[in-house]
């Protein structure tokens, strides 16, 4: 009896490794199945997260960046284990086929320069002009500033509708160089002198009151106070959102408030300035309609030029002003461009029905909801749903907005 008891116990013990092995196999099989189902390599995720627990392996990265220690999230770099999936990149040989694609479909504006000069290695331009863009009695300070761009290697080239970065001289409160601020370029690619080597901006000095003190914006104040001959660090050009269509018979609706007129000035010069027209092979044949919002008549930027274009090209240019502190809307409030949009809703939507019509919006961020509301009402009057139409226009590259 004692003999057989021992035998049973030993026999039972002998089965333990077999049972462990059996469970191990089941578990492994299960994990593999899960990996196939989810596409995640659950096994390697465990492996990678395991070393992160000791934290030690992750620490070597920490000394490099003082901020890194604060990034305990970094060890969670389980994103790395995902890399094993990369071996699956043998799909790469498929790329040669992809390289054949570009010849088929060249994106519009693919040749437009972007980031020729990065903020870390900016171009140094020289101020040639800096004058007030306002008339007597206007509110605030808005300057038209031109920079000489010649001598760049590579050359600093841009097209209408792009922006550039300005790095104000000096340092911020932490003793670091000021971060760049973006400004819409207000000149055409040929520049105000038509020589193709300058860039102009239209800058409003930011000023506001805080705790009884007047605060001046860093970069806008720096720009507005520059003198001819001053050297300025410029990055860019940037942006493809506000580019003009290439078709000469496009229709261009422009909605601008304040310095949002900058890209529109470039478009209008390209379309209607005689020397510009001589310079290029692009002859605008469509309809352009500018809606401009300003607080006072004296604040209407480039107004004389636009009036002149309108008188020369009455068939091609319409110019509608919303002068908020001199005119009233139907409700007795300040006249904003969205009120003008509503007044002309029918004509605007007739234009929008034409696939050759593009809409450009630039200036105060605050105007976007107002414009949306006006377009919603105007669209509804035509039995259209603006919430549906706007994304379609955007997708078609016909709705262009840059607000700040
Ligand atoms: P900052 O010193 O940077 O001060 C701005 C900060 O002040 C704000 O972030 C906010 O925190 C605070 N502030 C601002 N107003 C108030 C207030 N009323 N009360 C309390 N706090 C306030 N500007 C132009 O003049 N012309 C252009 O053509 C132009 N184009 C632009 C294009 C793009 C794509 C973008 C993104 C911006 C553009 N801007 C343009 C705006 C420009 O980039 C700067 O933001 C602007 O000049 C202010 O910069 P600043 O350095 O003078 O102000
Ligand atoms: P206001 O300031 O009288 O309320 P500027 O940049 O030269 O000040 O011009 C901006 C113009 O845009 C002003 O006429 C200003 O009117 C107007 N404006 C201000 N807020 C809005 C808004 N939410 N929608 C449309 N226009 C606006």
C-alpha cells in the first residue's frame, strides 16, 4: 500500500512538467492568434515594455534632453515595438510602381516654393521702405513695409497668397530669440518695383490695454518701427492655402478685414496693375469682387489703388466696403463684411454655382463665424445647405481661408 502510494505521488509529480508545457503551448497559440487578429505583435509589445520597467535602459536618453526625465511617458515607447512590423516592408519593392505615378498627376501649385529659408537659418533682408498705409484720422497704426531680397543663395522667391516669417530682433523674457511671427505677403512675385527682388508686408501694430498699461506687440511693433537700411531676419515663404488659381477666367471673391487685405492686394495687382500684366503671361479675364471691412474710411487700406483698378476695369472688378464705425447694418449695428455678403447673397451664390469661382477669406479670426452665418442664410434663400456646401468647396480647392 505504502509502495503504491509513493508510486502514485511520484507518477503525479512526473505529470507536472507535462501539464505546464501543455498550458504554455495553449497560451502561446492564443497570443499568436490574437496577433493575427489584431495585427499587433502582442509578444514583442511585452518584450519592449518589460525593459522599460527597470527604467534603466530608458535613462540613457534622459541625459541628452533635460526635459526627457520628465517624459516618463517616453519609456512607454511601445511604439517602437511596432517597428517589428516594419520588416513587413518588403512591400517596399512596390514603391518603384509608385514612382511612376508623379508623371500621371502633377498637383496644382507643385512648383510653388515653400520654406526656402527656415526660421533656424533665415534670410537677412534689408528694409527699403516703411510708410503708413492709413489716411489722416485713421485708428491705430498700419505700415506698408518693403524688404530687398536680393543676394539670396538660394534666391528667396514666393508667389501671391504666401506668407513669410519675421524674427524680431532681441530676446524674449526667457532670454531666448523671439519666435517667428507670420505675415501675409502683400506684393506680387515681381514686388512693388516689378524687379522680382522685393517683398512687401502690411502690418498693424498690435496694441492693447492691460491693467492700465499699454502693451505693444513684440513683432508688429518691431516691424512698424523699422527704418530703410535695417536688416531683418525673414523665413519662408510658407503656405499654399491662399494661392490664386492658374485659370485666367476664374472668378475671385475676396472677403477681407483690416490687414487681411494683404494677400488680396497682391492678387489685385497681379490682375489689374498695368506693369504687372506686362511682366507675366497671365491675363485675368474673370470677375473679381472685393469685400473690404475697415473701421473708418481713413482705414481703408490701398483704397486709391483699388478705386483706380475699378475705374480702369469696371467689367472685371467690384469693390464693396463695410466701414464699421461709419455705416450701420439693417439692425442698427456696426456694418461688417458679413452684412454686405447678406445684401449681395443672390449674386454671390450665382457666382459660387460657377465651378470657376473661388472665395478667399483673410483677416480677423472673429469674422469667420459671422461669415459662416451670413453664408448659411444666403444659401438657405437659394435652397442650399451651407454646412454641406462649404466642405465641398474646400475639397474642390475653391474655399480659401487664412484668419488670425
Ligand atoms: P505678440 O507680442 O506676440 O502679442 C500677441 C499676444 O498678445 C497674443 O497672443 C495675446 O496673448 C495677447 N493679446 C493680443 N491682443 C490682446 C488683447 N486685446 N488683450 C489681451 N491680450 C492680447 N498681422 C499683420 O499685421 N499683417 C498680416 O499680414 C498678418 N498676416 C498673418 C498671416 C498669418 C498666416 C498669421 C497666422 C498671422 C498673421 N498676422 C498678420 C498676425 C501676426 O502674425 C502677429 O500675430 C501679430 O503681428 C501680433 O504679433 P506681435 O508679436 O506684435 O504680438
Ligand atoms: P470694429 O473694430 O469697428 O468692430 P482693423 O483691423 O483695421 O481694425 O479692421 C478690422 C475691421 O473688421 C473693423 O472694421 C472691425 O470692426 C471689423 N470687425 C471686427 N470684428 C469683426 C467680426 N467679428 N466680423 C467681421 N468684422 C469684424
